[in-house]
């Protein structure tokens, strides 16, 4: 069994599904000859040919539009937005067509497409290369928004995303692309979409996170455990549709919740979870819901970048504030 | 001799072949601090400041303003200050050229980057260098292998992915037979349980909120097997506990209708001065089978006409009462979610069939939750027919602004003393609670008498 990184898990999932389903095609800038800017598609063009691994022009609008067309006509395209920050030109095609096609055609046509994008900061990249903007997509009906936090979940969730009959935004946390490895059997086993993964069971405080920040949440849980504080850690994994029940059950147990995300605070996806907690778990809460997030600024360049990112220390502080509240 | 370090032009964009010097911010011989601007350079994309890779003296500048420098070619030379804090050798600035590791730092090896004499392409040498896996920034690479552990919750050992799959497939993990090592539930176990339906969630009574998803965090006890055995579902010996040991449940937050009931009842208790009278209606004279609810409604209407003081609203704050010319009866309907009291409007003008049809409509709309809020208020008096389950007499609660509520108990055959002996009569126990702030005991008793008299009539 292979011990692989998150980015290798993406490659492994793409290769598995392309080998087992001829309708799966990959397209994007530099995905073919070059193997992708992060090497996510390395070796795929040699293995499956130029018709199934398409190097596109530098034109996000075209990539997104072609993806909608392919998917609507029976293919299962996996499009790569080279960086999350380059996804804005794609949004018109995604929001106006991909997300609406099932509704527009009363279920006659679906768009079984996946848009992959290296997401978030922490790699000292130039401007436009460190965006965390998942919240722009969670507000679009008809889209699934999925973010893996480990190699195994990248493999299993990407397979599930490709097999899903509706459009999926698959955001890959690039900071942890190569950070560590995991045993990931290449057995084509998909993981379930639309459910949270409870990574750590606890009784005092619930830490809710997704993508790269799950690492900080787990580190914070370890630090809290040293002080005798039992933290439950939830990896949301599929942001929309949200498995709120798992979060609610946990908060009913712990009474406290800290939401950790990299995107700016205002109207980030943490706000949705906090609002749902206020609506449905008001009387279970022993403390205000805390949000540890990026700031309402553009992510700074590398010298200040890590100051912007949520750190385990900030999560620990927030958890302690919640514990001190009651 | 001083240790001279050469700084090679990093890739200032994404795979850009070269950049033009716009302006040097230092001269040869100047000292410069780490990260201070060394020069401005223009690429095909932008003008960027290149920060100094060292703290020390600038010994040589390769090129002047306007010169084009190939990516990876020498840009400047430094004599680093041995006493100053320098960037760690292996620490990347986030700039490098192509796949070469550590360019821009002192770890760079010039012989690996060859700018051709014609100023042409650089040998990118990918064949003998490690691929960093990115064309921008600096990717942290680690070879640490992480293993997600199975956690044991509610006596079930499973990894997060298995718990998530169980939730997705609505499988109750506590009822899945584990086949993994050390009693761990595997993916295959969950899939098999889902396929054969042996551990479906929801066999237990439905809970209001949340739905079954996530129940693995607070698993329900497994359903008792039809035949008890000495081993548990997990194949372990069944634990027994002394009778004195009580399982302590989790507090459950009241929601919706049940929550509203708690508020309304507490409010009623704080305001009303309840007084209860009880008696039995003798149904011995009834001819044939009759609709008990319709008869009850008719009797209440008759009693309201006889003693209007109990078909009224009372305002305790302003000490006013409002007698109603019509009779709208609130009929208590018990559901799993809590108590509903829909209003049977204009009971005083409906005949038996009309009453039956109206009650049926109200019950149905309560059961399928289509009843509008406007139908759940504004009644003038109410009826609780608890006798259909059990109980003879009660002290039902008057909910303001109403003044009275009638409780009908379970019908029974009673031994009744009659002139000349004893007989067995069918009787209906009737309780009436009234708000003594709004009506007198005499009014209540007369109301009760009128109700009993009508209920005792043959038809």
C-alpha cells in the first residue's frame, strides 16, 4: 500500500477514475505536458493520451464553459483552476450554468463536473495565488463545495466528487499538499460526501474546521488536552450541503464551539455555522460561538502571511475564552 | 578571505525567463540588511522589489539599470556579516527558479544553472534535481506518515471515515458486528450492514432534533434482541448492573410545540386561580350508539348558553371580562411533539354531522401539520377528552384568557343507587376547572348541571 501525500492522492484518484470510467477527462492550464503546476496531473497525459488530458489555453472562462458543455453532454470533466485566485472568471459559467442546469431543465440535464483548485495560502506565493474563497461558492445553490484535509480524504472525496451527478467545487489545501503522508490504498473506494468527519472525540469544546486548518484544530486539541481540556474536532469536509446535525450533536454535548477557517471573517463560511448554531442550538450553548479566521484583508505576502493564517495558538485562546464564559 | 556569496536572480513570477533591472537601491561597497530592497526589476508582469538575501556588504552588482538578467543568472555578490542574523541556509524565500531547490539562498549551486553565451535558454536540469512540486512559492514537504486512529465512542471502535460512512448510510454503528482487528468496525462491515438492513438507524423511536445523523456521538442503546443471550452484539459478555444503578439520561432541550406548552402552562399557573368541580354524567338514557364527542360538544354549547359567564375571556390586568355570543371550543389534541389546541369554530351553530366533520378536519390538519396558527387560538372555552386513554377526573388547566375548561374522563359502567334498588349505568366523569377570578362557584356549578342534564338526554 502506498504512503502518499495529499497531492499524490489527487493524482491517484484521477488516475483510478480515468482508468475505470472512459467518460472522465481532465482539462486545464499546463495539466498535460507539464503535469500541472503542483504536479497533480503528472503522468496522466502519457497514460491516457491528449484527448483525455487536455492542455487548454490560458483562459479560465473557456475552461469553465467547455467543462459545462462536456458534462451536460455526458462526459465527466475534471477541470483545474490553476489557483483558487484564478477562479473568478470561471464563476460566471459555474454559477449561471453549471449550478442551474438541473433546475433549468427540470432534471433533464445534469452537470457531473468537478472543478479542482489549489486553495489557500501558506506557501509564500505571489498575489492571486493564496485565495481562500470557498464562501463565494457555498452561497450558490446547486453546487457542492468539498475540501479534503488529508491524503486519504483527498482520494476518497475526489472519487466521490467525480462520480457525483452534480457539479462539485473541489478545493485542495495546497499548504498541506506535501506536508505529510498517509497510507492510501488505490482501491477506488470513495468516501461519503455531505457528512462531517469527527476526527477527535471530546466533551468540553467543539473545534469545527475544514481543509488546511484541520491541522491547526488538531494541534490545538493536543495542546488543550495537555491542560486537561477535552476538545472534539470536526472536519466539515463537505461545506455544502452541510451536515449540520453532526456539529449540532457535538455542540449539544460540549456547549462550546470554535470555528476555524482561513478565509476572511466577515461572511466567511464560519458565519453560516455560527448562525445555524444560534438558530438551532441556542439553549445548548454555554458560551458565545468563537470564530478563528483570516482577517478582512487580502492575504499578505510571505513576510506577514503566517500572521494572517489561523494558528493553533489562536484556536487554543478562543477555546479557553469559550471555557471561561461559563 | 571573506566568504563571498553569489545571489542568483530568482523567478519573480511564474516561470518567467528573465527580468530587467529598473534601478539598484545599493551600490557596490554598501552594507545592506536581510530583506531590505536590493533593486527593482521589471518582469513581463510587474515591477517588483527584490529583497536582499543577506545582511552584509554588497561586493559586486551584475548588471546596470536597463540590463536584462536571465532567471537563475548571477545578480549580485555579498560578503555576509558573520555576526548578523542570516536566513537559515535551507530556508526558502519563496522565490526560486524552476524546480531548483533553495535558489536565492546561499545553498544555491551556481554550476547547476547555466546561462548560455547567447543569452538563450537556461538548462533547467530537471533530470537531476528534485521537483519541489510547485512553480510558485515554497512548498513544505514532509515524509512523516500520519495514521488516523480508531476511536472508541459508545463502546464502538471505528476510524472517522467509517463513522462518516455509517452516518451517510444511516447505519447504527452500535449494532454492527465488527470484523476488524481488536473489534474495530470496518468500512466493509458498515456496507454489509447497510446492504442487509441489519443495523438500520431509526428503529429506535424518532427523536425531534437532530435527526439520526451523528447519533454515533451519543449512540442509542441497541434494540433488545427477541431472544436474549449471554453475549452482547459486540460478542462480549453481557454486563449486568445491580438494580439500584440507574442509567442517567442526557437532558434534552424542549423544542417547538412542547416548549410552547411549557411556557403557556407556567404562565397559566402564575395567573389563574383554578377551582375544579367534578361529577358524573349518567348516559343510561342514551338510545342507540351515539357520537360521544359530538354529544359533549353540544352539552358544552348548552351549558355556555345557560351560564355565559364561563364562555368568556378574562383580562386580569384590567379586570375586565368579555362574554361571547358564539361558542368556539378549543379541543386538546395530544401528539408526539406536544399539545395542540385547535379551535372548533361556531360550535353553537353546527349540527352533529357538522361537528364530526369539523373535528375530523382539525385532527387531520394537526396530524399532518398543515394547521395554520390562526386555528390554534381564539377559542372561548376548551375541552380535554383524556378519557379516551384513561383517567376519570382531572384538574385541567385553564389557559388565559379563557375562563373554563371541561375534562371528559373514561366512560365506565358504575353501580348506581336508584329508587328501589341498584342498577349498573354507563357514566361519563366530567371535570370542570374555572378561573375563580372570573366566575363564581355557583356559576360553575350551574354550568356543570346544565352540561350534565344535556348529556344525560336520550338523544
